C-alpha cells in the first residue's frame, strides 16, 4: 500500500493519494483544483487513478474531483447527501469500493457538514479490519471540524451530529488505525489544529482535547468558542462544488502584459493586485491597487477581499511568482486573471504611470503619534478577535481585515488611521483597502503587536465588544452549563 499526502500550507488543505502498487490502481481523497500533482504522482508510481473520493462538499476551496475524474475516467465518490449535479457515485454508510487488495468503506460522519462521510481502508492482503481512516473534516489532528460554517442556526444541531459521529463511528476504530484528515494547520475550518498532517486513533483518543469532553454541552461550548472569522469566499465554495467547477485543463502559463496592454486592462476595469512586499507597496504603488503579498496566504486573502467576478491584473516582484499565484487564485474560484505586468512595478514607473505612496510607521513612531492628543491616529487592529483579546494597543478598535469592506461607514475620514496586525501582512492588506475606498491619511504599522509588546509599550487585554458578526454561545441554556 502506497500513501502520499499533499499539503497546501495557506489553506491548511491536506489531500492524499492511496494505491495498491501491485494492482496498479490508486485513488485520490479530497483533491485540490490543480490536479496535475496527482497525475504526476500516479505516473511516478506506475498506477492508474480509478477513484476520486470526497469526504464532503468543501467550503474552503474549489474541488478538483470533477476535473480529475474527467481526465482519468475515475469514478467520483461522495456522500449521498451531497447531491452533486454532475456524474458521480453517491456513497451511503457501509458502501465499499475496491482498489486492488484495498477496500474503501464509507462511514457516515455528519457534523462538519451534513453529508460528511469518512472512508475506512482495509488491506485485504493482510486483514479485513481497517488500518487507515480518511476523516475529512471530522476528526482532525488535535481538534475536530467546526460546525457553524453553514450558518449559526446549524451550529448546535451539527455539533450534536459531530459528537455522535466521533464517539459512535470514528472512535470505534482500533488505536493503531492511521488517520489522514483533510483540514490541517492553518485551515479556517477549525481552530487549534496541530501541525502534524496525520495521526492515529489511539493518539487522538488520549491527547485530543475535543475527545476528552464526554459531555455534549461541554463539547459544544468548547467547539464553538473562539473559531476564526469565516472568509467571505467560503459562501461560494459549497454551491460551486455541488454544481461542478468549470474544468481548467492545464494550469495557465504566465501572461506577461506590456505597459500599454496593462494600462488598457486597468482602464477597462481590471483591479490591480500587488503581490510585492508590504514595504515595497507602501513606498510606491499604482493608485487603487490592493496589496496582497505573495506567500502561502495569498489565495485566502484574495478570496476574502476581492470581488470574484472582477478581472484582475497582477504586479509581481518577479515573474516566477506567477505559477503559485495563479494556482492559489484558481483554488478559491478566481478565473479572470488577465495577466501580469512584464517587468513589474518598474515598468509602470518607467512608462510614466501615476504612483502614490502611504505612511509606514514603526511601533515607536506609532507610540509617539498616539501621544499627540486630538491629532493622534485611530488604530485599527485587523487581527482575529481572539488575537485582539489577548493583547492590543490601548484605544484601538478591532475590525478583522477581511470584514473591513463592510465597516467603512464606521471609520472617520477626517482623522489619520493606522492599521496593525501581528506581522504587517494583514495591516498592509487593510491599509490598501482603505486607500482604495478613498481614505486619505492611512498608515501601515510594519512590525505589529509582537514588536509593540517587545518595545514595552502599554497593552490592554480586556476583550472587546464584537464589531463583526461571529458565532459565540451566549447563554448557558444554549449548550448547557460549564463543567
């Protein structure tokens, strides 16, 4: 039996190829949209992909299941409740599928989503009892999947389903069974997920804090407290995956645009997305551009703050950033990337394009400005609510960077604004969004809260009133009493 995992760090996405090498057949579980990695892996192993298994309708990325099945002729399998609107094989509890000497058996595990299934794998050449379990968004490494993604009204009922699934379906397996989940560290589909991409039933039984809660009320309170804010693009993923994503074929090759073509695209309404570093963007950028620096989080923030129907043109620090950027864009459903400016920002400057810059503050400069009374900037902390509660600049307001577009009316336009996060990434995104919305005096705090604390500036730790809508159990009656 061959098992190979594939990791997308920014999305916290884990997918797996499993194969019976002697029989020459393989399956892929919960594939990402750019499926060439699985085709290459199957070719390297000398196996044919005969099945594509999905544990649930994904909220956090565009599935590659339909595309991979179309390319390989594989059977796409998903829980019957998913009701895909394209060719597939619905799986019901106990249904089994053979891959040579391997048998994949569907196990109903609703909770993270209502149609969720896990897949138990037995190697019949050795025994008929399961040795591997693909748990999707149910049991994770150190955590379990959140149950509020389809709406706050479902959070408690789905948590009840999750509790039963864990104790009546997942934990009935032997301690030696290896667990491969779909959501890993960095995923916004839960909190406190460990960095290890796989685990065992026995280790989780002993050390996963969510499995220590034998009482449902305590389990639900713990599960639903402190979950990260849900990115805006999540709402589009489930219906898109159910309908069937448009096949992309090969990942698009680089599309360099000269200054004239780039300018024409901008004039026709394309949004400029600047992937350079926050410092480079602050020093000089195209007016109206949005800063989303290259890196593992690019796709998440693109999906969070940019209209999915708007055509995009990119400013890259170097042309070799294209492949990763286009893959990340496709994974969250952005298909209208027109190209990138050949030669980058320097080409824009040399062609006489308009350039603007914004303020860059160190934490010491921010502290000095905050002592100037009525002329002091309003500090907008754009981290997650739990980060803000753990320590923030006194007097700052909390608005998650991804929710900033919905909160513009609450911010003053006649007062300087300084955005701050933990490292400068999210504050750069936020500052660019404010500038593009017409705020004139916006600064970006380059070093973030860790540096603020390291420089011994004052910190408040009282939890704020929530300024964005996010689920919290509000009464003991909702989920029982503390234990």
